[in-house]
C-alpha cells in the first residue's frame, strides 16, 4: 500500500475483483500475517468462535484492510495484552470488529482521524493516517463504512460490515434479530448465577480479558441456556456495548 494506491482509489481507477471468500479464512490469514509483530509485544490475537459465513468482496483489498487494522491495534496496545476479533450478524450483514486494550483516543483525535489528518498518540508516535485512509476508501468501494469507537484509557474498537454470499437479506435479518426466549431461573439457579453475575458486575465492559476469563469458567448447576447467554455477553464486550452488557447481567437479578 502506498500513496499511488490511495490516489487510484480516490480516482475510482481500481476495479473490484469480487470473489466468494470465507470470513474465517480471511481473518486467520490476516492473524498469521501480523503474528511476528504480536509475538514481539507478547500480545495475543483472539478470534472469537463464529459461524463461518461466506462474503462477497475483493479478497486482496479487504485482506489488506484487516491487516492494517490489526497492525494498528497491535502497535497501540501495551505489551502483554490482547487484541480481540469478533464477527456477528448485524442488520443482515456480517460485522467484523477488532478491539484492543490500548491507549484509546479522545474525541478530538478521533475526529481528526475521520477527517484523514495526521495524528499522534500519547507516546508521540506519529502516523500519517494513510493506512486508515486506505481502509476508508476500500470499504467505501465495497459500499460499507469503517466505524471507530474509542476513549482515552479504554482502547479502540474498529468495525465494518460485508454482504453475506448466498443468503437472502430477509433470512439474515431473521437470524440476527431472532426473538430471545424469556429466561427463567429456579431458586437454586438464581443463587448459582448470582455469584457469577456479581463478578461480572464488578467489570467494566472494556476489560475484555478479565471478562472472558470469567466466562470461560464452568458453572455447575447453571440453566440450560447459559452458553447462549455467555455468547451474548461476549458480543457486547467485543462491540464495547455497555448498555447491552449491563442489561444481560441484570437479567439474572430479575
């Protein structure tokens, strides 16, 4: 990727080579590409388990987008931390999100990024913004957007969506907005789950590694729907969705 690539995208001189691509293959290969950079900082890149959908995209261009976003996440994360990748159905499309536990960005810095200006992080490392500008342009060519959520000291989450291949929009929306069965608890289950929920209550949604460690524990005497509930908690964490995270926990106290 260089200035010429950026200019060609701006001038609409790049024709997309649309292919059917497996999402997990795309992400796994990107993780392999940044492996050395991650190892050098002892950073774990964690891909959340997911259904392996096929998407229609220019594999080379989207792969470079994912590699760029992962590289940024690793660069601006502290040593001995984690970078999380999550995929899920949102509004009938596959959303790919990458979340780090780095220094995060203020609203002003984020606004400057969105305006494609140069920025510097709190450690005075300079970035020309070319990498993110490339991502914006490639995703725009795919008729999608790059979304960025960040706050100082709370890390950054970047996400974008792609069209799923071979499944109608109606089917996807039905899958992503499936009606949730009302969850009921026996008195014994309430006591069991309350001990578990109390620990999650003490976590902020951006404390991904701490929350995932709790979720990975076995809960004896838990209700049959516990795994579905855990997956919804994970999705809220990957999306840094504090409202949904708190709602899911509070369900256990009703």
